[in-house]
C-alpha cells in the first residue's frame, strides 16, 4: 500500500495500490492522491494524533465528518474533537439491535453465521432498506459543497456501500466503483491480519474461512447490495430518485466534488 506523508500529499501512488494516510487510513473516494481531492473515506478517527488531525483539517481541508457508526460503537471508541471541522452523527435509524458480531466471531460459535460470506451477503441486502442515512449523508454533502469525510468503524462495509452509491450515481464506471470498494482490502491489510490472528485462535479451517469472510470486502457483497436495489426499486436510477431522494442537481454537485 502506498502511504502518503503529510508533506507529500500530492505524490503519485503506485497504480496498483490506493494512497492512504495515518491511523484512520484516510483516502480519497474514487482513489488517487489525497492532494486535490475533496471527498474522503476512512475508518474511525478514535486513534488519530494531533498531526493526523492537522492533516485532515488543514491540509485536506475537511470541514464535515459523517460518522455512520451506531450509538454503541461511538460510545466504545469516542473520537477527538477536530477544531475546524464539524461531525455529523448519522446512526442507522432502523438499527435497533446492538451489534454482537464481536462476541460470535469465536471458535465453536462462529459457524452459526452459516457458510463463508452468507451472513455478509444478507447484511448488504439489508443496507438498501435499513440505511436511509445514505441518502441523508449524500444530500447533505451535496448541499454543503465542502470537503467531507465519511467513516464507520473499519471503513469497509457501511462506508463502502455509501461511497459505491456516491460514485455510481455520479456516473463512475461500475468496474471503477468495484475497484474502489475492493481497495479497502489493501488499505486494511495489516489490521485484517491482526484480527485474523487474534480472533482465529483455536478455530478450524472452516471457521477461519467464515471469519475471513467477515474481515474482507468481496465482490459478491457489493453485487448483493446492487441486486437488492434492483429488486426493491426496479433500477438504480429509481433508487437514487425515490430511495435516496436525490435530485438531479444534487447528483451533479456530488459529481463535481469528485472532479479534481
């Protein structure tokens, strides 16, 4: 993975690796150098230091941070206040259950989630109906027109879907949308290895395969989301209009924010 230094945000990264920076692994939505970008994605900001905060606010110019974690996740990993940027907390309105995945990703229990990837495919299908915050966030980003950062916990699933919707609605080719989604596997590679080693202790090979399916971003997951969009709304365009309530002028503003 190419990692940007705070003094070299405009440096070209390798063509086969996304450019990311810091503990929050911040990167531009759609990929490319951080310098010149106005829309960003990351994991949560709970571990950032003063230098990274300065990069986010002063060098990247982020003015709005969209935190799409649920209330229990926010309480477990509180984030520092960044002077110069506001945080917009968008907890999933339909998520009434407390996440318990961490308690079930253990040997002898994890197989309750079914075959590898089965639970994640269901989760991604649920995002279509249970995450109206996607539309809320995108309408706000379009209205403000300022550099913005979106994140959940690991910046993989909820953030991945939101960014994929933003890119596709803005006219980005589906192959590039998928590439941006899957780049999370490179950005999160070190943390994924650490989690696999920590949580996988005592697991059988079959259980480790299920565990890995939770840690990775996979094409089947994003495909399941877009398939459910088509199933529920008939087309992606109708989902944008009726599900997300995005007007054409708002979509144009989002697309303009992606232009460097």
